[in-house]
């Protein structure tokens, strides 16, 4: 359920309402469990999701009271330890944006198993990946990489993994 304006419009406690709109850094945790199923394809896929608004496509986090409800997008930080990867996958329903806060992230845009373009993004660099475009990520540095992830819908569909992705055929169970 998205955030509402009922308390605001009805003259409720403005301080309490304002507090309900805030997600502080100190109240966030790096959740390394939500994507841990991907580690079946290798330890290099271990990474942490730090949720702020909504929960993304690969997990069900409705019980996480720290998350601000999503009305039209999700917002999280992703923590990639050195050598960690986000496997090639496609969101068919929605665009996804990445904004680097710390470290460097090598981003790949893939068109089939034999064609890809890679760019390395650093502090305050950004890429927006349209719906239907396959992408991957990798931290090739020697320090953690931290970046914002914005997905343009309240709850994205589960992405698909192309046959050339190490995640192809990997399931949550």
C-alpha cells in the first residue's frame, strides 16, 4: 500500500506524519539474504540490498516495517563487495536506474550471448536501463561499491535471466 495523505489532509499530527515519510541511513540494514539464492551460481553473486522504498522484484519484504511503502517506484541501495556481480538479467516491464555513491561499478548492456558493451561508472555517475534491455553489474575494485537502484514501478515483475547468464535456471528454492 502506498503512502497516503489522509493524516495530512485530515489535520492529524503533522510531526508524526512527517516522521512516517522518512527512512534514515541508521535504520537501514544490508540484507545479504534476499539475493542469496543467486549464490548457487557462485559466491561472486553475494551482494546486499538496502531497502528504502518498496522492495524490488526478487523478494517478498512486506513484513519489513522499515520500508517506506511504494506508490510508483522502488528505491534501494545495493552493496557490492569487491569482485561481486549482479548477473545479466532483464526487467521486461520497467526501466531501472543506477546511481553510484561509492566505488566503481562496471555495467554491461547485453544483446545476446556474444554482444555486450561495458562501461565503468564512478562517484555520481548514472545509467538508466530501459525495459527489455539486458544488463549486468560488477565491482572490479578493491573496495565496496554502493549505488542507488530505482525501479519505475511499485512492484516489478520477477526478471528473466537469458541462457548465457550464470543465473539461468537458478531458482529461489
